[in-house]
């Protein structure tokens, strides 16, 4: 395509100097492609496989493994106690949003029921101390969530960022 668009110039990459109608493939290569009955079906099969792999990759990129409900009571003989993770995360977000220096908090709980993982995005107010906010989140919200889920460890990913919407409102 680059050669056909003339990006290599009149004497670049496989062209004969002074010839504007030089072929990409030699006559022998062209006749081989036409004689070989398997060539175009093979090209089509490889293209379909590549397209399916690309589609699979795209689907995986947009898939989020959310833990819908988490079972708290392991002994089903006495009943089943489950917690809706959406409500649980709402509580965690509200707790973090009340911390000094926090403008907004969003979170989600992923993973399976035995190994949940916490993902938080916290928007900081201008002038907030990120280390202090992180310490509040670790000692407060994450510890409380670990206790509510009755797990020893809760792998957490916390992203702290400056709240750009509030900064734009102040400068406008």
C-alpha cells in the first residue's frame, strides 16, 4: 500500500527507475497465485482466524469481573448470608468521600467470592495531602471492608488523582 501510494518515490523498493507501471509481483509470482487453487482459501482462512482473535481480544478488554454478591456465612445449615457488593461499595465510597481532602471516590469489587479485590479511584481536592488520604483509606475504609467481608487480606488498587472537574470550575 505504501509503495502504491508512492511513499518510496519513483526509484524506491522494488521499482525500476523511470518505470511508472512496475508491478508489485513478478509475472511468475502472479501466475503461481492464479494456478494454486489453495492460495485464496488459505488467505481467507488466515484472515478469519486473525479477525476472531482480534474480536476475542477486544471482548476481554471490556470484560470486568464484578463480584455480584459475596457469601458471608459459610455454614449453609444455619442459613445463607450474602452481601450485595454494590451496596457495600456505596458505603465504602461514602466513607472515603467524607475524608478530609477527598472530593469524590469510586470503587468496585472484583474477583471471586473467596478472593475479592478492591479497586478505588479517588479524586483529591486541590491542596490535599495524598499520603494522608492514602493512610486514611488503608486504615479506615479498607480495614472496615476487610472486616465486613471476613477476609484476612484484601488486595487493593487505589488510584489518587486531582479532581479536574473542580479545578476547571475554579478557574472558569
